[in-house]
C-alpha cells in the first residue's frame, strides 16, 4: 500500500510542494485525494532532501492543504500500448475520448522512451509520397527524416497536416504504414476537423490520434507528444510498421513548458522560454529515425506557428538546428489564394537527394528539381524588376521567366487540399512548365533527358 502524505505545504499554479517525503524519485507519478474523495494525478518534478515539488495534471482548485492526501506510485509515467490503438482517439494523457472501450495493453511503456544509440541509426533513404507537389517534387520527405512545417497564425497548416496524414504512403511495397497524430493546445473545432477528415477518407483506421485541447491543463500538453512518440516507437520497432508522426502545434507545447518553468521560478532564457528548451525539443525530435536491424521506422513532421511570422524566434530557430530542413508556408502566397501556400525557395529538405532518382522516384527528378528552383528564382527576380521599372524594361526572356513564375505557383504549388498527386504526375507537371522556356535555357538538365522528356510532345 503506497504511503500517504498529509504534508502539502503550498500550491502555486500547476505546482505543489509536499514536505517530509521518503524514497520519492524524479518523474514518479502520484495522486492527490481531496477531502470529498476526488482524485487528481500529479508527477514529481524535483526532489530536494525530504521536500518534493509536484506538477499537477489537473486544476489545483479545491485542494485543501490540511485535508488533502498525496500518494506516490513508485512508477514513472507510462502508456499502455497495443495494436488496438489504431483507429482510436485519446486525450493528451492517453485516455480514450472517442466513446470506445479502454485499451487492453499488451505492455506498458515509459513515455520518456529510451534514447536511440547514434551508432544504431540507419540512414534515411526511402521516398515517402505525400501527394503534395511542393514537397514530393522539390523538398522530398524521406523515411526516418524529421521535416518540420513552419507556419504562422491564420495560415492553413491544419489543412496541410490533415492532407499529409490522409495521403502519405510508401510506393511500390505493400507495407504496414501508420500515422500517429498528436494535436496540442488546439480548439475543439480543429480537433473535430481532424477526426472527421480522417474518418471520411478512411485514414482513421491506420491512425492513432492524441488530442489536447486549448482548455486542457498546460501540464497535459507537455505529456502529449511523449505519449504519441511512445505509441509510435511501439508500432515501429516492435510491430515493424512504418510510422509517420505529425505533431501540431509545437509552439503551444513550448508555451506550456514556459508556463511551468515560470511557476518553478526558473531563470528564463530567450523570450522567457526555459534555458533547456533546446534539450527538451531535441529529446523529442530525436526519437524519430530508423534503427539497424529493425524493419520499422519513425518519420516526423512537427508543425509550428512562428510567433509574429519570425523565423528567428527561439522555437523555429532551435527546431531548425535539430531537424533536417523545413517547409515554410508564406502569407503572401496565402493572400494570392495558393493552396497550400508553400514557399519553395526558403524551404529545404536536407535529405531529399537520398530519396529520389532511378528506382525511387524517376531518373529525371534531380535535374528537373534543380532546374525548377533556378527558373522560379529567376522568375521572381524578374517580377520584382517589373514592379520597380515596369514591364517595358524587361527583356523577352525575362518576361518568359516572369510568366513561368506565375504558372509555377498556379499549376505546381497550388493544387488544393483534396488533390492527391502521384510523383509521376508531379514530375510531368514540372516538364509541362519547363516547356514554357526555350530548350537553350535549361542548362541544368542533360541533353539525354531533354531528348526524352522536353521533346516528348
């Protein structure tokens, strides 16, 4: 029987101090029993001699210092896992909220996970098709990669996240593919949108969803991605599935971290975030990857809304250091009506070269990708010149490039949120656009490929 303590000294926001504790360890779970018999969950954040600082998972309202009791379980935070999780919706602490039965766990796993030995990592090398041209064609996602989406408030990252979750697949092989979707600090409407979107398309059957709403406690928000990644590790490394993890919105997660840090009176770092924000994000992101000798893999797409559209804000800044690239959504393109408004020039996938080419996508992928980047960049420059000097100041070839930039945004980038394009279709659209330019301008593509594709019409 766990020992009971009636020595609550102080309650401050999401934190509580319990005196005279014995054999209590960091991260240990506990429960508080109120005078009326109600219980609330908590976790040990810090042990200083015989005093423990405890983090509450629910509201502190109604906790009477004299009459409430605390019991510590001797266990860390765990998630009961089984393959029955697929097709289910859970809250941020792993409790079912879809009206279905409790999961009967095959085993219980520590939500903090075990760090992956760098020497045991296999190099990401296989193409994942998201069905979105701006990603598949130009900033390719590779299995085992961490590729964040940098968005901003008011931009349609929710639609893009749902589209990727619905459409993502690995080509040419009949493999077990699953999606783990964790939403943090979102509204009820957004949560409902995701569930209905997955249900309508049939994607819910292969999805495990964790949903933490904006009015749920901040502390639960910190646990949500850990729950999701624990489920992903189980499916990937014990059930040999290829798992795509989508986390939205990392900014809400970091704000919850800041809130708890401020309650602990820790010394703040940049913009008030705790000094360990980098370490905290890294321990989360680095749980993705592939392991030598294991069939399964975890590919991660964290989504974060940049406060004030600022790429140098600590959250996108630190995320960029840890992950392999970024997909950036642009407010200008959104105003133009592009769906999705992906800004391909500052976007980057550092591993794209590893997942494209003969046998993976198509032999012409690398050359056309480079040529499209170069032509779009020159077209944007031409359009800027046109704005400053007027159309008459541009040469004929510059006018062609300006037209190319417009057509590229309209036909290649903007495809709608329900259009699932195969990689062949994406590459063919690329060639269709390149034919707007004279063959002599396509200096990044070999004559052999130009003969095969450019002159194909």
